[in-house]
């Protein structure tokens, strides 16, 4: 254990004891498992970066005074390519700051202080395929859409959720907007910003410089994260910025339900049965051929779609 980790370990124990927390109570506050906190306090091994940042956030000024490096964590979620550049990330964070200032009350870069009551931060709930298909079907029914009707994701209105294209975000620097819609246009699709922590008030900004066919699933994915009650609990690094994201299982589920909402299961099954044209279905439902093929695979129909026959060889 290096010197900085030793200091971290000492500060963690001191603050925990001074505030009267047991290790199990502190675990629910900072979102780090009881066993990991116990190992750190014993000086047993190095905490991973995700754990270290969570503890540093909780230690706050105590960590700063002790000279420990402190990285604030941006409370936003990006739908972006892995190779997104630093300038684009910083630009999106400026937009997020503006949105929180206009529609919320907390700074995007504020330290994510947790209250003392128990919070189950890491309990990602993974849904079954049947559950997700049913959710998508009920969502379409609630909107009054039949199986054969196209869903225009950009017309959706969700209570407590402000949905804007970047072009509709007024009063931000025109140079910044131009940079995000031109130079950085290919590296991001959408961004969701919690306007108030621990509430369901969000803003979603989508990249209006990209094809709406590609953007529709990105927008719906962000909406489904909110509708499924997902929380930004996982820390990751995007370019040179630490941010919170959703658990991997939640990323999968939100994308799956978004795709199923745009492309109903019955439509995909009929497409495969009738040997239909993927491009025609994509055009009719305002999506991409790639998303149609994703649905075919996820419904377990790829072999039938490709006409791959199977037989048993005669016994010798």
C-alpha cells in the first residue's frame, strides 16, 4: 500500500468513527461494499479507481487538506463513442451546467454528497427478455400505437423530463454549439442530465446534426433509463473527465427496451417468416437496418432469417 492510500485509509477510519458509522452503515452511504471498506481500513491492498473516488467524494475537504488528489465527478450520462475527444466532453459539460442552472438548482460539478440514510447504490436489477418485451408493448399501447404504426421518439413528452435538441438549447455560446454540431458531431449522440439529485427530473439533449434514424434509439434509451429508475452509480472516465454512468446490466436493458419500443416483436417475427426486406422495415419504422438486425438476433430468429438449414447426418 503506497503512502497516499495509507493516508486515505487513516482518514476513512477517523471520519467513520467520528460520525458514528459502522462499516456496514458507511457502505450504504458511499456505495462501496462492506468487505472492501474493511480491507482498506486494514491496509490490505489497493482500492480500485472507482472505489477511491467514491471515498474521496465522501471525505471531501478532509481529503483535500491531507493533500490527496480529488477528482470531482460530473453527474451526466453520455451516449458517445469511446474515442470521444476532450474538447467535445468539456463542451457537453458546459451545456449540462447551463441546463442545470436554468431548469435545476445544483451544479453539475458539485461533489456528490450522500445523506446518511441507507442507499442501495449498486443493486442493478437485470430484467428478463419477456419482461422487456412486455414493457415495450405496453408503452406503445399507452401511446395508442398499433403494431403497424411508427413511433416518433422526438414527439414524446415525459413528465419531469425536458427533451431538447442541441439547437433548441438557447442562450449558450454560438461557437460552442457550432463546435458540438460540426467538429464533434460524430462522437456523441445524446446526453442526459439529472436536474435534481435523487429525483426523477432530468434533461435530455440529443445531437440534431446526426440522422434522426440513428438518434431515435439513443433518445429512447435515455428515456428508458429514467423510466426504469436507473441511477448514475458507476464511475467511469470519459476523455479527461470522471463521470457517473449506469451499471452495465442497466445499459443493456435500456437499449433493449428502446429497440423493442421502436420495432415491435410481432413486426420482426412477420419479417422473418415472410423473408421481408430489412431496409424496408427500417424505413417504415424510422430506424436503421442495423437496429432491425439487432432485434432479429435478440429474438433468437437469426438462423431463420438467414435460412440456415440444419440436419442430422445418417448414422454410420
